[in-house]
C-alpha cells in the first residue's frame, strides 16, 4: 500500500521539498497537491531521477502516483526551487555585459545571444533598453543570431525612447519597437528575469 502525502495548501517550494524527503523512505508514494506548478515541478524532479509517475486530476486537486522503478538510483531528488510559473524574460540594459573593458563586454554579449540558440528552454522574450538597443539595429554583429531566435518564436522588444535618444529609430533591424508600459508589463508577468 503506497504512502499518501497530502500537500494541498502549501506554497512552493514546500511540496517539492516534502516529496523529496518522503521518497527517501518509500518505494511508492501518492502525493496530493492543489497547484499545477507544484505538479509540474515534482513530476520533472522524479522523472529526471528515473521514477515512474502518473498524474491524475480530480477537481482542482492533482494526485501524483510515484513509484521507484527497478534500477532507480536512491538518493535525493533534485527539484527546481525557483517556483517560477511565468515565462523567462532576458533583459539587456546595455550592449555590453559586466563592468570593465567594453570590447570584452561586447564579445560576451554576442556570445550569450548566440548561446540562447543552443540551450533549452529558450527565453520567451528578450528586451533591449538604453545602449542595449544597439544590438537590434543595422550593423549589429548580433543580428543573425537575434533573427534566428525570433524565427524560433522568441519575442524581441526594443525600447522606442532609447532608439529615439540614440537617433536609431530608422535603423531598427529586428524585433518590435516598444514602450515603457509594454516592457514593464512583460517584466512583471515574467516568472524569471535574467538581466545582463
């Protein structure tokens, strides 16, 4: 008979932590949660560790039937503790990363943008403000990679006020010219913001 663990009403990351602890002692566990992000977090954690899991929704509750499969390693299960439920937004407030040498900072920026093509999951949105808008205009060495990201569904927002300040409005080559309201809304709806 599997042990039952009722974790309804608990806020992230508590359901993941308690599930991980409970699985140290049992081969079979039924976890009850009332939050979809907790369901996804726990499911990813146990699947990555080689456990079998079946999720059943009953009303607003989720029943996670977890079973240690043959050959599953024992030990702690790693869960994403960020509790982020919204999209990932990448924010470039400058065309260089870090402080120090601007030439190195620009090289690092191009490298990071290229790296987004190779990693999963992709950010949902990339925002350029202040001198960061220079990355999205004609002549930018990052344009080809930004175009490839946009082709893969990544939204690119470029600050219109910033473009105007730098007299680059007519040079915008990628993305959508945006405004402070839309950018603020996008940042506030994000589950995770990565700032360079």
